[in-house]
């Protein structure tokens, strides 16, 4: 069985491709990222990676690549997706895989080519259904009075993603939260494949010397409204304890930058941290907290747990698929300051419970290695390929009978 993967960027695609390669199922991967960068997270054969850089000339990464002020050129998500997908669709005419996998928004044209040739198609979607995601974020920005800061997803991208959901044979998502969002939008459950993400258990390990004496709450990522970072700030303020420190790493949106001006608790911001240094960052914390209002499955939750750190996460992060509430972490409702503060206070007041939950977190996440993810993906791909073959055989039989 051979699989072609198409991804306009990176995301978790290197891990997906490596696992397909490990199972002898990877044919080619198309990406807009340079080969070296794509391989930095997983050791994929160079000759299987086809790097297509030119779509970045249309995309939102252009200002960062050529150091152009974003105000001069902000790029187009739609043109970036279309340019890349049309190129891949052209290349697909000469490829003969059994399965074609495209990350959401990057597969519409290619799906049409695959349909004509009987190739099974999969949309890889890392978050909620695009309509549900936009609905949640629009509501959130309105609640916070920050609609002027909302980077609205281009309606043409939304329409493109909706057409992909319709045309693809299957949709792959990482969590129950993401699955439910598609089912709520009328997508048949049998069309959805759930493939929970994994974690590098060798890179992310507990460090017995890494824990700080001061109780430290850590959060990592593109910190802002979507990540629920404001609710974390408010929850820590609600505790009102000066000996609790907040540590942040990644990037901050305008809303959080403004909110930090009035945040009176001790805090530090480490900026962007290289992948190789992330484990040390997790091990410097007492607890990891992520309160996203929308997220398919956060890999930072898995990384923190692998480092033996208990996690407090909102139910909309996909963490409910991993965490056993009260055993290796806590799951809280979105926007619930009191519930979050209560869990943080419990861990703060009970260091023994905090340490024990961290041990349980490491034990639990041992089942979530990337190889386990690969086993699930390979099993599901074999199943859907077999199902598609059965359907194709039935259709041909009926056609021959009618003829």
C-alpha cells in the first residue's frame, strides 16, 4: 500500500510521514517547507520529500522569510492553498498511490484528480470543523471586546475546506472534541477517523533536578485568545498568591500583551524555545496549564505529561482523550476561572499530590508514543483502503450487471 501526503507547511506531518515510512506505506510527501526543515522533526527519506517553495510567495509566511514588514504584505491564505494544491494535483496525474492524504484546505483540486482515478482520499484536520471553529472564535472575541483583533479566516478558505469535507472519502481528526464538532455539523461518524497524536518519549522525560522550589505554572504556544491564556491570567489573579509564578513561552497576541500590563502576579516570558530545549522548560514547572477555547489536540499537553508534569486543561483541547481527571491531571470547562483556580490551588497546597499526579501523567503518556500513533494510522489506512476496494468492486459489479 502506498500513500501520498500533501501539507502546506509542517504541523504534525513529519511524524505522520515518518510513521507511514516505518510501516512501508509512504510514497511521497509534498510540502511548502524546505526539506531540511521538514526533516528536523522526523528522519524521513530525503528522496520521498518533494519541497514546493513557490506557494510561500503568496502566503502569510512571506514577510518572515524575506523580513518584509507584515503591514507591507500580509499574504493570502487562499492563494497559498490554491497555488500549492494545483501544483500537487498536476503531479498526482503521474502518481499511483492507494491513498492520498491532504491537510485541510490543501487538497480540493487534488481530490478531484484522485476521484477520477479511484484513489481513496483523506482530509487531515487538526482542529474542530471549520465552521465550529470560526463560530467559537467569533463568539470569544466578541465576549472579550476584541473583535478588532480578530484575524478572520478568509471566507474562500472556509468554503474550500467545506468542499474538501464533502469530496473526501474520510476525515482524520485527533480527538473526541474534534470528532463531535464534525458530527454536530452533519458529517457521518463513519466518515471520521480518530488518530490521537503522539509524543517523543526519549526527548521528553522527567528530570529529577529540574523542578523549581517556587510553585510554577507553565503554558506554551501561540498564547492568546484562542488558547484561553487570558483565563489563565485571571485564574492566577483569583488565587492572589505572590509565591505562585507564571511562566510563558512561544508568542503573545495583542490581547494578552495588553492584559499583562495590569497582571500583578510574578511572571516571565521566554519567547520562542527551540524544540531541543523544550524538555528543560517543562521540567522547570510544577504544573502545565492550557485553557484553549478550541483545539483539536495539543501536543504540548502530551509533552508536559511525558516530562512528569500534571496538567490542568480545558475540555476543548482534546486533553480529555488523554487525561484521567483527578489521576494524572484535571479537565476543566472552558472559561471557568473558579474551576481552574481550584485545581491549581489544590496542587499548590499539596506538593505530594502534585508529584504523584506527575508520575501518573508520565505513566499514562507512555501509551502515547509516536510509534503508537503510527500503529493506529497504519491500521486505519489499511481498513479504509480495503473498504474503498469493496465499494469499488460493488459499484463495478452493478454497472456490469446493468450493462
